[in-house]
C-alpha cells in the first residue's frame, strides 16, 4: 500500500509488476473449470507479489490441458495451481 502511495498513484511503475503464467494439466476440463483453476491460480500470485492485480499491470494466467485424464476434483486442482503459482515468487521453485 505504501508503495502505491509513494509512487504517485502508480505513475512510474506501470507494467512493472506484470506477471504472465501458464497452468498446464492433463485433466479433461470444460472452459468453466479451466477458468476456475486459473482464478484460483491467481491467488498464489496474490500471496507472494505486493502489489498485485493493480490497474497498472497486466497479470495474466493461461490454462492449457492435454485432455487425457478425467478430473476428480476441480477444487483440488485449483488449490495445487495456487500453491505452484506462489513458489517462483518466494524462491521455492524446484
């Protein structure tokens, strides 16, 4: 919050925090399920990046599936996506 206040309401850091990512799975997903997984994946970014999802950056995640396996629990995939998306920003990527 202080960073936004100190920077003149975003001037000077436009695009500075843009995050782009891809969530890839082999699960068979509908568009709605893929969207939900991406939405939950954004939670991982929000845990680690400050500020995130401002009007000054273009945070985007894409979902890609090979469509090989029946998904048992979309919520579980979303939780895993959030955990995975958090790791690179806190230095825990494998």
